[in-house]
């Protein structure tokens, strides 16, 4: 069987939302779309970016699940949680560096992109890659992408001190070998004190 990979080329996304609609039609998604169509710098640009599950080689969502409800298939696809085991703790939701898992209260289950496993497991394209008109989402061979695209496919990421390798590839400029995301700690801004000394004394008295 020809080995196909999933590729994301954010520069090609035109924001048509065809992928969002098609994702909901996947038989394993029960009418719910698993794609997040993100907006990049909405004030300055119309650029959008589709975000699917990256299917990490060592998925942190599965590592932090206390109920062992998240499993990875032998071919590397990380599945939605097993409903009988999911305890709605949302550990997976807050730990995923790509912001993918979502807890669906109506189904009492964490659900996420499973690469349309009912299709991709038998060699068919995931629904989103089937309908994307611009090639922003593509399911094809590595050789085909390297032959037809100007960038290179990368599946190595670094989030602070965490190294992440994914099944899904992202097309980046040729000089890039790994995507590094700096973690920024935002210090809370203390509330401004009133200018009147009497008001300051009153605030201190109320705080005690």
C-alpha cells in the first residue's frame, strides 16, 4: 500500500470553511466538526489557519489522562477518548500544546480529530483533505509534496523545553528544520492605587 501522510500548508488557506463542513460529515464525528479554523492577527489580515490534531508520537493528552481513556492506533493516529472511561477531567484539553482536544458535554466525551480513521485506515483521504480547494490540507505521499511545493515538510516542534514530534507535517520555508515556540509568562498587573491618601488607607483597612 502506498504510504500517504497528512500535510498542512497554512499559507494556502483561503478561509472558505469547506474543511469545517466536511469534517462534520465524517462517520466517526457524529455531526460535529473537529477542525478549528483559527484567525491570524484579525485586526491586520484576513489570513486563516486550519488546525487539526497533529497526532503526536508521544501524545501528552494520553500521558495526562488519569483514566487511560486516550489511545493511539498502531499506525500513529491518536483517537478521541473512550467514552466509558472518560471522566471529564479536561486534563487533555489544557495540556495539548496545539489546543486540539475539546470536551463535548452533550456526548460526555473528549472528542478530537481522528484523521477520519474510518477512511484513512483503508487508504482513503480524510474528509477535509478531500474538499480543500487550495491544497492547504493535503493527504498524499512525501515524494509528491516535495516535488510540487516550494517549502519543506516539518514535523518537529519545541514548546519551551518540550520536544514534540508529530505524525502530521506542516509546510515551512526551506531554511526551517524545527518550529520553536517560546513560552511567555505574563505577570498580572497590580491594580492602580487611588491618588487620594484617604482612599489608600480605606483600601488597606478593607483588605485586612
